[in-house]
C-alpha cells in the first residue's frame, strides 16, 4: 500500500511522522508539498521517503491519497489531481467543512472516499479522530480506522455528525485548554507559581480523562460523586462554578456553530 500525503502542515505532517514512528515503510510514503525546505526536512527524517512538489504524479503512484490542506484549497487541488483519482484508490480528505458532495464532483463514481476530522493532539499520537466514509467496503473502513488509530483513537461516524465532531473533538482541544488556562490562573491566585500551576492542572486533567478512558463503563458524574463529600470543598466549588454558568457555557460553546 503506497500512501501519498498532499500537504504537510500541522495535521498532514503529523500523519506522516506518525506513520514513520509506527514503522510504516518509508519507501511506500510519498510526501507532497510546494515548500522545498519542508520536503528536505522530511527527507532528513528518512532518506527512503519519496518527496515531491508534483501532486498529480504522487496521486498516480499511490493506492491511498490523503489530502490535508486548508479547506479553501481543496477544490483547486482536486481539480488538478482528479484525472489520477481512479476507482481502485482510496481518497481521504482532512479539511473541515468539505463534504462528500463537493468531493464527488471531482472523483469517479464509486471511488471509496473518506472524511477525517482529527485534532491537533495528533502531533503527539493522542488525537480523537472522527471518520466518515462513502462507497467504501468494510475492509477499507477498517484499514483507514486502523491507520488513524496509530495517531490516537479513531471511530467511524455518519457524515451528518461531522459538524458536531468538529465542535466536540477538533475545537474541543481549545475548549479544554481554555479551562486549563483559567484553572492555572486561579491556582496562581491561590499562591502557586505559574509553571507549577500549569503542571498541576494539566496532570489533574490528564488523570480525570484517564479515569474515564480506562473505565469506559464508568461515568463522569460517578467519578465526581467520589470526590464530593457532604459539605466539602469540592461540592462548594462545583456549585459556585454552576452558579456562574459553567455547564451552560460549555454546552452553548459546543453548539455555537451547529
């Protein structure tokens, strides 16, 4: 399986580096970018990598094409490579808001296509990636899911849920970090140094997430109840946050673009 990655910004670059880290054969990876210094950087990672500025050639050589560019560039690039997008290939688009109807204007009928919505934690192999497919077999779906599982956790969802996925998982990184920043500022006011505060809050957030991820049968409220002793500090703090609209603000933020 030869994979061409067109666009090596934060996400495309993370996919390429994640595959290499997972021992994907470098000679089967084609990196496409117009910036020669970027291509040189990738070549320095592994000299067996194929690097090029020619997206059309890369598409013709690949079994899977991953388009990881800004949404406003998708239409232009699809127009350039569409003659090489044959039905025997798999096409993956990583661009917010680019739906199947737009992609299908440029690809052969019946070509397996995927929309993929990761988040920036992909650069450390911890992305939550949501995937939708059209005209793909179950084996092809499994292959794409396993590919992105190498960069975190990936699941298949209906395309109609992609907007919600963007809010919850992709934008969600920023929302979680805004809590981290706010809690860090509060910890500084309580007397910690800024660097200490950030580490304390970040590790606490990581621990809270792992309590759920490692115990999927559990529930956030169950874990909260374990901390909330009657008349204790935790419940007083939670009630004060709720009085100031904490949960409502989070829900409204998630729904703002849907």
